[in-house]
């Protein structure tokens, strides 16, 4: 695919240069800007495709960081409430639950990947 993009950009550059020779120097800034916008658009598309590919690969590996961060975020107020109402045993039970949820999610993700 990158070779196709280079070929396409090469043709765009040739067309831009041909248009410059036909239209004259007064149109050169607009032609250059248009060409640079096409390059910028292709770079942006490639970056977005790479980010999406990495996100898919990360999900396939079973590490869902959003889920982990969410459970950790819930754990902070849960720890405070458990500490106020049930002291240390409540905190231990709360965090055992958080760890259990994360382990169950990891196990389920692992099972989906091995099928």
C-alpha cells in the first residue's frame, strides 16, 4: 500500500507541475498548498490506520487498559466507603472483589483468544 501511495503522490506532483507550467507562476502558491494538503491528508490517513491497527492488536492480546483503569477508578471511592463502614476487613473484601473482576475479565479474554 505505501508503494501505491507514493505512486499516487508522484502522479499528483506531476499534475501539479504540469498545471504550474500551464497556469503560470501566479498560481504556484495555490498549487503547492493544494499538493501539501493532499500529502497531509494521506499522512493523517496512514497514522489513523496505524493507531487503529495497534488498538486492534492490543485488544486481541487481551489487555483492555480502559477496563483496568475503570476498575481502579472505582476502587478509590469503594476503598473509602469500605474503610469508613467496615474498616480493614471491608477494604480487603472490596479489593478482593476488584481483583476478582479483573481476573475474570482477563480469563474471559484469554478464552476468547484461544478459541
